[in-house]
């Protein structure tokens, strides 16, 4: 029997996430194998029978997410994980879960798309994660880890936020973070207590019946439900924005990147500074709620934003909205499972500076 | 003599089950759902399990089942009721759990969930209402629609070469080792109602044993979808539905050799 106290281990991101889920008091996990996240299901099917909880391999992602609905509705602390094509299959169920306000933790270890795509890392699911994904007006709380340590930490954070707001939380990881090994320090087992909520369907003993539904045939009632959800999302936007900045105080060019590319861009900032370029970095941690204010504030005092993503340009739209024309917003992306290199981001910065100097010279 | 006193003097020989709410049912006159709901809740009453049962409603005509059953319930996405019931039962194994589903829900869009839930031997009851038509959406062809049956999407009659065959999902799932008790019942006559009630009691008794899924098909009607009077549907059930879907037990625990 291994120790379950706080300890440091060397682990894959997917395994760290799975271990963290057990320590965070996971009651039940339902999932389906898909590369590059299968280690989550494998780890849990190995560990949970020795420890506590339920783990079940479902017949599909469609079944998994609906098992999550049932178990979350019955008041359990639940999680599922998948990768991009599997997440697409889950979207209907996620919409029902958001509408019925059931707390749960979802994990997308993103791979390159569209279609069957590739099993290599990507951030091509940013829109799906942050703009709803399924049908109707709803939002997930979206956390973007950039290290194996955060694959662990955000499990605890994800359950806390999901239960605080009765809203699904999504950890938006990627194929590299899921597969790579790093040092990770785990919190103690059982450090996140959980009580069965009063609204859960557990049998109507000593109370009025509870029922969980997202169906409201009267348009007045359905609008009221929608307004309630929107007020909740507003509250989340006011209270739960998380981000990190690096060297932004005197920066003239600020990179914006989430997840693993944020770590790559930190190296770019160092390379740029060594060449005398005043570069900085904003790393959104919550993708919803998006850190609009820091982007807006910076946009009034810097020369350029350069958004770096592993996609064709998705978060860049949110940066442009927040910058609101105050400064130019540029984009550098790689797709199809390719990672971006610190040097190619630096080249992009140099191009931007050179181009704007040419423009300024032309105006004189 | 005031009316209340008259009522007091009379012996109560039959009443609405306590576990059925007083909500006005949205079902069409003569619809089998109303009877099936009432009998299901009658069994919950008689077994005294109202506080220990969790139900799952489907998408279809019985989408509002939770309005009529005074128990904890969840409304599932179309076809996913047995997956939702799986999630509930796995985390609340000491509760009775059932799903209540129609033919489109269970045997078309939800076929995978139906088969795999039963194949895992989930300790739940699945009540399957088969009226051979999509009632809620306005009378379209169902997987269980009969040969030649005219519906709004088989206006010239169901053609097996084009649409395939009526799906006998109950016979199909009875082959699965995870199925513990499989029976086909009906609710269109006093006799069939009595047998349906007995099947429900059996199913909940079996659920305590944790030996696998209990599955009760109910051959039912759809006066609006079939474009018949309620009385005409009773004859149609006898003459058309039952030859295709014969009543009776398909798998009973004695045959399981356990």
C-alpha cells in the first residue's frame, strides 16, 4: 500500500491527473479509450479497485458523458476524460449537464484535427471548449494547465469550481502535456471534502422529490433559466479569472499563449530580452472566464500583441476583442500536431518590429 | 346527507397510488403510458420503496414522466436513459433504479446504450414501451413499426426492403448473459395489466439480488399516431401487434441456472 500523504513523484501528465483525481475524492470515473489520453482510464482501472471509488469503461464517449450526468445528478463527485474526437461525441451530453447545472470535471487531452486528425498535441479545440461546444447558450469553466504539476493541481481546482458554481469544469490539456513526464507534488489524499448536495437524486427520504431536467416548455420559464445561467457565468467572470504575467512591466511586445506554448514563449521572452527587445508574456490560465482586463490594460501601453497558439488562430479572437483596436494583434500558429519553437516565435517578433519600423519610416 | 359523509360510509376498494402526483397528464386519451405510469407507481406504493427509488425519464412521449411520479427522477438525453441509470446505480447501489423508455429512444438512437447496459448486467429495471411509432414528434416510423404500417415517414407503408424489419430488441437482449429477467407484457386489458404489475414486482424483487438487468417490454398503443379511436387501438394490438410481439416471459431466472 503506497503512502497517500503529500509526496513528490515523476509522472506522465495523464497519470498525474488520474492520481490527483483519486486524491481529490473522486467517487466515479466513466470513460472510453482514445489516444493520447488512455493512460487516465488505465491508471484509474488499476488504482481505484485498490483504493476508493468507481471506475467504468463505457461503450462510447456518448455513454460516458451520460453516465457522468446520472452519477453527478445522484450527487457523486465525477470525472471523465477524452481527446478531441471523443469530446465532439460528448457535446450533446455536456450541454445537458450545463443546462441541468450538474458539477463535474471534464478533461480534453487535445490532439490535432479536424476529423480523425493526428494523435499529436494541438490547441484546435479552444473554440469548442470556451464558446460552448454543444447546442444552446452555456459555458464551461476552462482551465489550461502548462505543466504536469498543473495537471494535478487543476483537478482539485476544477472540482472546487464545478461544485461552487454547479457547472462543469473542463481541463484543456494537450497531447504533449498528457504524455510528457515531470516532477509532480501531490496534495494529501482526502484533502478536498465532499458532501452529497441537497438537490441530488438519492431517493426522496424525508424531503420533497428532487428531479433533474433541462426541459422547460414554457418560453417564459426557459428564458428565466437562461438568464439565471447567464448571471452565473457573469459571476464566474467577475470572480474566477486567473492568469500569469512574465516581464510585462516595461514590455513593448507582449506574447499571449496558454498551455504548453506559454512555456515555450517564456523562453522566447528570455531570448528576445537577451537581444535587447522588450518582450513580455501573458498566460491565460482560465480560458473561460478569459482574462480580458489585463489584455485591455496592456493594449493601452504596449506596441504589439503576438498571440501564439497550436491552431489556426482561435484565442487570438478573444485577445482582439479585449484589445479593442488599441494596438495591433498578430498571430503565430502551428497546426496538425506540430509544436512551436522559441526561435520561430522570436523571428516573428523581429518581423513585426521590422515591419512597423518600415511603416513608421514611410510615414515620416 | 353531505357528500363527505356519504364518502366516509363507503368502503375504499381502489384508489390512485399515493406515489402518482396530482398533475394533469399530458397523454392523449386512451394512451397506454397513463396506465403503465399508474401501475408502476402502484407497485412502488405496495412495496413501500418510494424513498428508495430513482427513475430516469426518456425523450419521447414520456419525457414528462417525472411530473407524474412522486419520486426522485432524472430526465435523460434521447436514447441515453440506460447510461444515465448506469451512472446513478453505480454510485447509489443501495437504491432501486429504473429507466422508462419508448421504442425510438431505446431501440433506435439508444440501441448501443441499451445493449451495453444489459450486457454489463447493470442492476436496473428497464421499462420499454413499444407502440411502434414516434408519438411525441407526430407519428413517424419507429424501429418497431410493423410490416406495411403507414406512418408520417412511411406514408406508403413500411417496406422492409427499404426500411428494414421491425426490430425485436427484446428477443435480442434476452440472449445477453447480463439480462436476468426479460418479459413482454401489455396494458390494454384488465388481464394484461394484472400480469404487467406482477412482472414489475418480480423485477424490483430481483433487483435486490444484484444479478443483472430486468427488462419489461410493454406492447402499447398510440391512438393519435395510429389515427384510431382508443377502442380501435385495442383491436389493433390484439390483431396486429401481438402476432409480431407475442406476450410472455422470454427469460426468467429459473433458466439462468444460478
